């Protein structure tokens, strides 16, 4: 897969995931938010909770799950800490990390609280 194909495929996957959350009433606060610590694919709001979503696309959901490693999780968590630093409650903001996988047919699956309790 070329870089351009991968970029646009990833963007389409993120669009699908964002639409799914929007259908459930979540507000999309940011897309591809970048801080000093790293990037968060989607930042959502649900009442007082900020949800950071990592989107992974692959031929299967299982393959997509295996594309998220510990170093990337650490970067996402660092970026999330930076993001919520700007929230009214700062580091006391209710925060959740979800992992959304998109398979080759475009089916979206979401694993809520994928990184465990923060």
C-alpha cells in the first residue's frame, strides 16, 4: 500500500469512526490533534468526559488490534495529558481511551476503555 493510499484509507477510517460516535451523540472536539507528546486520531466529548480514540485499519479487526504497540499507547497517553491540561478541570478531567478498528469491508468496532483504568 502506498503512502498516499494509506493516508486516504486512514482518513476514511477515521471519518467512519467519527460518524459512528456522532450518531451516538458524542461531540467531535478534534481530529488528528497533535501535541508535543504525539497525536490523537479523534478527541470526543460526552458530557464531562473526554474520549481519546485511536483508529486502526487493517484487513481484519484482529490484525488492526495488533497494530497498536506499547510505545504508541504511551505517546497517545502523553498527548491526552497535554490535551486535558487545557480543559477547565485540567488533569482532573474524566478521560477515557477507546480503540476503534476498521476492517477491509469498512466495518467499525469500538473497544471502550481500551487502555484500562487511567
